[in-house]
C-alpha cells in the first residue's frame, strides 16, 4: 500500500470521527438602516452606555438569524485562540477574565447554547462546543506539535520531558479557558462536568496519539532510571530496593516518579501509549533485576538482600517476595493514579513470569551449576521448583546439550575433566529429576564421545582403586578419587535389586512416571554414580579386559595390602556376575598364595645356609608366582640377570619343584623391582629401581683386575653383548643412572662410573668451555647439538604440549606423517620442522620415557 493511500484512509477515518465542517467567527451583522449598507458600522455613540443599550435593543429587535449570527460572533471572537505563538508562555498571555456585568457576552452565550428554543426561526446554527473542539485540534496541529518536536530534539531526557510538559500545560490553560466560558453558560449544572470530561477526554486522545519521535525515548530513559532505583535493578539497587541500605534514594525516586505521573496525566500523556511504555519498562526492569541479582548467586538471599550461606535453598522465595512487595506494590501505586487497578491475579501472573525467567537463567547456568556441585545446590533448587512442564524440561535438555557440546566435548578437554563433569552431571540431574529422564536425554553425546577416548576406562578403574583418604590431596586432581569415596558408601555396598518395581507395594515414596518418559522407561532406585559411569564406557567385555590389565599392574606392585582392589572386585562381581571376573579372583588368590609360598621357600633357603661367596651380604629375594592361564599376557623381555640373582632363582626353582612337581617356573625378570646399594668413593647411595636397571649398573661393578685403572667404564655394545637385553631397555637404564648422577656419558657410546661428584662438575665446566666436541644420542651417534636458546626451548615445549594433547584427546596412536600434518595445519604459526627433525624430537621423548613406538605409531606411555 502506497503512502498516499495510507494518508487517504487515515483522513477518511478522521473525518468520520471528527466533523470538520465548522463555521468560523462571523462579523457583527446589524439591520439595514436608511442610507447605510447591510452590516455597516453603527453611528458614533455618544457614550458607552448608550452604545451598549442600543446593541442590546438591536439583539431583541433583529431577526432570529441575525441575532444568532451576532451572538455567535461575540462568543467565538472571545474564545478564539491566538494565531501566533510566543516563546515564553507558548501562546501569549491569557485574555482578561470577563466581568459579571458583561451582559452582552452572557446573553450571546445563552443564545448560542440554546438556539432552538431562543431563536427558533434561525435557519443556520452551529454547536459552539464542537466549534471550540475543532479550533483546539487545528491549533494543536499547527502550533503545538512543532513546539513539541522542538522540545523532543533536545539531548537530555529529563529536559525533553520538562519542556514538553510545560508546553502542554500552557496549551491546556488556553484550551480550558475557552471551555470554561462556554460551560459557564450551560444552565444544567449536572451537565457541566460531563461536558468538561468529554472535552478533556477528546483533548487527551489527540495529545496521546501525537507523540513526538524523541518523547517516547526520553520518557523510556527517565522511567528506566527511576524504576531501576526503586526496584533495585542494578547490583547496588538490590540493597536499595529491599531496604538494606540507601533507603533515601529509592524513596526520592518514588516521589519523583509519582510527581511525573501526575504531570503526565494532567497534560494527556498518560494514556494508552504511556501505559504500554510503562509496562515495557517494568518488564525490562524485572528481567534486569533477575539477571543482575541472581546470576551466579545460588545461595538463598534474606529479606535484606544478604547471602545466607547457612542454607542450601535457592533464590525463589526472595524473588517471590520481591514481586509481591516491591514490583506489585509499585504497579498498584502507578495504575491507581492513572485510574486503573491491579488485582491479585495480575500479581500472581507477574510472579509466574518472574519464576519462568529465573528458570531460564538457571537453565543457561546449568552447566556451571554442574561444575560447581555441591556448592550450587541452591541454583538447582530454583530449577527443580520451576522446571515442571514438559516444555521447560525440553528447553532445559536442548540448552544443556548445546552447552555440553560447546564447552566439554572437544579435544581441548582431557578425559579426566570429562569424567569428572559426567559424575557431577549424574549427581546434579538426580537431584533435579530423580526419574533420570532428563539425564538420559543429554548424556548420549557424552557417552559416545567417551567411547572414543582410549584412556577413559583406565581412568575410571584407577579412580576406583585409589585410596579414599587421598580425596583432599593433590592426587585427587589427577585421579577420580571420588569414585573410591563413593565405593565406601553404604548405598553402593548394598544395592537393592527389585525385579518387578511396579509391584513394590511397600514403597511409600512412589510417584508416577514423568509424562515425557519413554515407553521402556524403568525408574532407577538410587543415584548409582558408579554403575551409570561403567555402563557409559562401552561393552562389558572391554571394561573387564581393561580392569584385568590394571588390577594385574596393581597386584604386581610393591604395595602390601589390596583391600581397595578386593572391594572394587566385589562391586563388579555384583554387577557383571561371578563368572565374568573369575580370572581376577584367581589373580588375587595367586598374590596371597605367593606370599605363603615365597615365605616357605625363603625359609628353606635360609635353613640350607646358601650364600654367594662374592656377595657382601645376603640377598633378600622375593617372588610372586602367577598362574599363566588366568593372568593377562605379560610382555617378555629377557636379559641376563646378575650371577647372585641367577643362583637364587635356581634354588627357587628347585624348592618350588619339590612343593608342586607338576608346575614349572618361567621368570619375568624385567617386571620386578630391586633395591641397589652403591658404594662410591665420596658417597654411598641406596636406590630403588627396575630389575633391568639394577642389572645394568651391576655390570659396572668394580672387579679386582681393573681397579687400578680408574673408574669403571663400559661401552653400549659391550653392555648389550653381556646382558643380552633389549636396546630400548638398555638405553632407558643408562639414562636413568645418568639422571641419578651415578654414570656419566663420555661420548662415543661410552659410559663411566661417576666415583666423585667433582668429576661431573669439572666435566660440565669443560663442556661449557667448548673442550668437548662430540656427544651421543641415545638412539644413534650424532654430532653434539648446539646449545638451544630460550626461544627454541619454549617452542619445543609448546610443540610437545600440542603433541601430548593430540595423543590424549584426538587419537591415542598416530604415525609420524599424521602428527606432522596436524602440527602444520593446527599450530597458529605453523611447524617449521621437517619430518626428519620431528622424528628426531620424538626419538628424544621415547628415550625420556614419555613416548613409545609400536607398529609404526607413536603413543604416550601409560603411567599410573
């Protein structure tokens, strides 16, 4: 629709409501006298009284039409509005009040108002009230509206309102002055208020629908400021609005608001547009109050707005009190001054709206509530009481799923963080919805993502096997120790199994299933964090296989008791059945049987008095005897053990054959540990190490033949030929003793015993002076690498952290080409290394024990 057609339709509607055919003030018409034209001037009076008497007599002697025309002219010329506009009062000064003795105006007004009775033969008459209304409308459009537009163009909102109200007040004085003259002539006193009210209603309708463009913006700004102070929509306003402090400021703002409302109502600006605007500002204040007051605040607030840490309830009661005693009270005061009323139903609706908005805020904060559990119980209570409809439950799950995908399920978060968040989710959603329907809706993406993390099962099992006493230590930051704490709870020790939950007639806490539950829904009996977590990690076979590997490592360690392992095993047997974990039972039995057999064999060895001739003290040797068919496949990396150890093993085999003739021992020498005592020239060292590390340092023992030639030294190849050990294990052992400052790398794959600490210091000084020109890499000989500057060290650290992140969160094993490609694509500045340089860097990490290479793929070394 074009603009011209719109204007035409508006004019048509306007003419249908407001009649525009109004006559204008007429000249004073006099009867025709001999020698004078019709309507000419009267003869010069000799006195004022003579002229007035003549005029009155003429009103009586002229015809009805002429009398009506003269009366119309007298009245309209008296109440006609000025054509020009003055700057001070907007319309100049008011005309002087008419004197009671002005009989001509009084008589004229009586004729105009009662023309059908007083002048029955007048053919053309008009309505003076309608005429005055029309001239007011025309005057408002041509003179007042431009002034209002000029007022609205000012910058300050308060000044815009002040000047606009002053302008309209001046207009009202002019318009009501003419109305007062007309109403004074109405004989029926009961009709006078009706006429005044109708005129004001029409005038206010014109003003209310003629707002200047900037007036609404100014009024919105002033109302927002005043309501924010009264209702406490800002952080400091909470104290003001609830009466804790700053009591004078909201009271002053309330008085200013009510005074503004009175002024706006008097000048006609408090109509429908204002009420809609006020409702919008009140609505925005409610949203702003909820956002500023309750964002991140999950503990209940008292009446004064103070946080109450002693209670775990939410903020719902504080919000309802604010709506009823502050928000509703202000609305009642405002609308009562505007002629309206507020019912209790309206307040209840506002309370429901506020509760819904608090629920929306808590839904957005739900992920943070999960992360801060249990400190965030109050926020969860707000959700629990507000999220009661299927629509809000759907909004909650959709919003939380999107937040979960954005903030948690990505390679930047470690598996430990994801599992910890999952545990908090289980607890939080169980408190929010014990039916577990909401949790099932949001957890599928997380479970699928966890199945892609190879270390998820190991982290869970390691957490179950941890010590519950370490929950407050630094170990809890690296393990899921809270799983071990949960395992000690009675609810996990005694899990009730009800085959037919629908027939559990003794359950006094029974409630109906949620309306949004699925067709195969079964209500859970308890929270069951451990069970939910285990079920999310994939198939039962995968979990049990990983559990067997981990518990085998724990059983082969040096710890003395295995109470936690047995407790976890009992829990899993309740969940998976006895047969599924039969191998684990045998493994635990082997460990305890080994202690008895080992004690018996050691007693027999001691009774025979067997002792190696070259050993300065008896060799304290322990072994664990495992059932090969029931334990996981353990790696076999044989090497030549020291002669004293070999002799003890031979005696062990002989004694074991006597105990169990049908069985044979196969030694796994590289799995055990040893405690080594080293006697050097300036110190004595006792070190716990791996068995292959002990064998390597034993190969450097001081024999009598070479004692005069100085410290013992061996080459890499000589050690390999002597021990017949895997090269990787040999490199790892040499690096271990170098780090302990027992051996020193001489270059050319030659190592020497560091008998005195000052020898190492002098060697380092020589290296700094440039006297040494070659060094040995642990994988192959190469020229000495120049000393790296600080920038290169930082870059290598960043690259290593990136590689660790890839192998932890993206894929557990990667070939060299894939690692190089991802580094070049994802690192901001790119990776300047070639594949050969990257391979050399990864080889260093392998030698340090951080990486391992298997099947052409690099992976992180699993550490407990």
